[in-house]
């Protein structure tokens, strides 16, 4: 990893500054600088947040070099990759720590394997299949998984056949009771004729969807 990675990531002018290169008259003593890096305190003597209101600037990170570096390390032990990042970035500074905090944005470190699939722990400890860069839970290697394309959703069941003459069919989101009678066509063939179509009430709908009349299936038109 190049030694100036930290500088490259934060080399853009800070947003919110109309004169990025102009130096302010404010000065801090070395002791206050060290304290600021450790505690990230605002040393302005005015009201809280007054300094940020008068000198509103924040880092405009260029994180593309960090992502390119990580993508180039796929297949290597994550322990070594992370060690190189720590060596190249000065973690004693607030900027260095800030850059280091972006690493988990690109790499899923906390992973586990279940039934041959690898999952990561997301927000609120939710488990989801890994996508993008991740650390293999067994080998410890940095790996990359393509984002899975959403599978086409299966059509929902819309038919429950009670017997040869009574069915429940879901049409437009509502269940209907369909009753048929057997008749003979002009050609002499036996056919079913719809004699009743009635929308189901809430209780009947609940019984249908709970399987009281049978397992709902899919009717193909």
C-alpha cells in the first residue's frame, strides 16, 4: 500500500470553504492540538458549536483509492492487508482514524458460514448473505462476492379446490367462492358451467389462507 494513501484520500479541498488555501488566524498550542486529536473537542471559547458555525468545513474524502487498493488485495490474508493499512495511515491523528473508520464500509469483516453459505452481520445484528468484499470466516482471506440479482418472485397461490364443483379463487386480491355445475355441450362433451361467483367475507378469507379448505395452489390462465 502506498505510504501517501492518507494524503490522497483527504487531499480534496474541504467542502464549505470558499478559500480552501487561506489560513485562518486561529492558532492552537501543541498541547491543545494533542488534546484535540485525542478527545476531538471544540476549543472555541464561545457557545457550543459556535466555531463550526463560523468556520463550517468538513472533509471531502476521495475514497476511490482506498477501494481500488482493497479490490487489488482479493485473495490475500485479511490480517496482512489490514496490517499494511495500519502501517500506511497515521492512526495518531484524527484524520488517520477517520480514514481507518471507512474500511468497514468496504469490507465485511464479521462473517459466518452456515450450510455452505456465508453471511455477514449488518445493522441491528441482522444476518444477510455477503456481497462485495468480505473476509472468509474459515480461511481469513479477503474475498469478493458479486451482488446477487433479485430472483423473480413466485406467483402467489390463487386457487383452492374444495371438490369438483366448488372452488375458491383469488381475483384482483380478493377471494371468491366459485360454484360449478356439470353440463353437456352441443358437441356432447361434459363441461363445467359457472353458476355462482360470490366474494368471500373476512372470516372465510382467513380460513382459506390458513388452509382450512386445502392448500392454495396456482391457477394458470
